[in-house]
């Protein structure tokens, strides 16, 4: 199974805890083109582990060098991206960091936009919406957030749900789950 990792960066901004997300650039052939995501990517031969991947990819994609001063608070559960028949897919490891310094971003060609999303917005189950995903002509209703006209869904939403469960101390029944078969 191929491996990848993402950085879920938390920062208090104007008195409110936020999480760093990116809007991926529109690129032909990219299955996550235009999606809201976390900085990250595939493990390569130079990476010692998933943590190294998250740090390297964050610097490459948004110009943020995560160093020892940016505490890694932990790692969430691995998710399997792209599960298909007869393939193993790709394991995605989310690492959570706490940033306590001001930074400026320099997004690369993979990133259309850098966005801070308030955790209060994500914790409010009233902000949870439904979207319809058209998968090979089949319309599938899925949960999402619409934050300032940006749709947060899929793997990113699954990661956020696990983080919100940790923040709240358990499963929130008002935040319905979904699973891909």
C-alpha cells in the first residue's frame, strides 16, 4: 500500500482556534482537483516516516516550515484513499500541529488558496450540510461543510470529524457519519 500524510495545523487567530486548509488548484488528471484539503502528499524515498512527509509537503505546498517550535500534538487514524477493486489504495496519516507564531504563506502551483477555518464553525453541528456527489452517473448524498462558499467533504471531512470528536470528548450524534464502501 502506498503511503501519504497531511498536516492539520491549528492556530489561535484573533482569539479563536482555527485550522489551516488549502483549496487545491484545478489540474487535469488530479482526482482531488479544486477540493478543500490539508497540506500533504505522498511519501517518497527521502522520507523517514509519515511525520517527515507531512512536514516536507507543508513546506513545498504553502511555504510553511514546521520546526521544533511547532508542537506536533499527535496523529489521527490512517484513512484509506482511493479504495478500488483489486488495489490496495493509499494510506493517509493526518498529523496535528500547533502553530504559535505568525507566518506568511507562499503557495506553490498545487495550491489555489490558503484558508483558516474556525473550529467553532466546524463544532457547530448546525453548519453541517448535505451535498450530492456525482460518481460515474450515480448521485450520492454526502455530508459537508460550506465555509465561505468552499465545500469541505470527503477525506478532509473524515479527518475533521475525528479531530472534533477528540475536542468534544466523544461522538456527537448531531454530526452524522458516512463511510465509503
